[in-house]
C-alpha cells in the first residue's frame, strides 16, 4: 500500500512538470523554434516513460491488493477513513491533471500537424483544387 500511495504522490509532483514541458513545446512550435523542440520532446518522453512505469506498478499493486479486476477505489477502501479520503482526493486531482495534459498534448500535436501540412504545401505546391473545365 505504501508503494501505491508513494507512486500517486510522485505522479502528483510529475504532472505539473509535464504541464510546463507541454507549454514550452507549444511556445517553441508557435514561434517556430525548431532547436528548442528536440530537447523539450526528449524531456517529455523521459518524464512520460517514468510516469508510465509508475502506472504499470500501480496496476500490479492494486491487483495484488484487491484481485485481478481491482480498482483504485477498492484499494483505497482498505485504508482508514481519513487516509482513504485524502487518497481519493489525490486520485481525483491526479485524474484531472492527466486530462489537462492530454488536452495540451492534443493541442500541441494539432499545431505541429498544421505547421507540417503548411510547410508541405509551401515546398511541394498544392494539388489542384479545381479541375480545368
């Protein structure tokens, strides 16, 4: 249970970092600063990999605590009232952070795809929209 709770606490600290990195990525893409995009993408990837490892451990720990189909809420139910309430609140905060970062990630991806599409048009020309009559 301690490992489970520690992993959640670590992720609660990691998500603001991920949010900041996603904001940096957006600003670099918006300002066409290609030199900044690589290091930011590497930092995002490293952080996400670490968070994914914690998530996999969390799933394994929950399965060990409450069975193969166990949920976080079932695992939290094993805690005493005050600790359970705190962990449920932390879990909700973590879920909101995940949703927020997914939104930022999609926004960044959409911007990068749009920029790539525009660059392809500039470099290779547009396909004819209208066929000659």
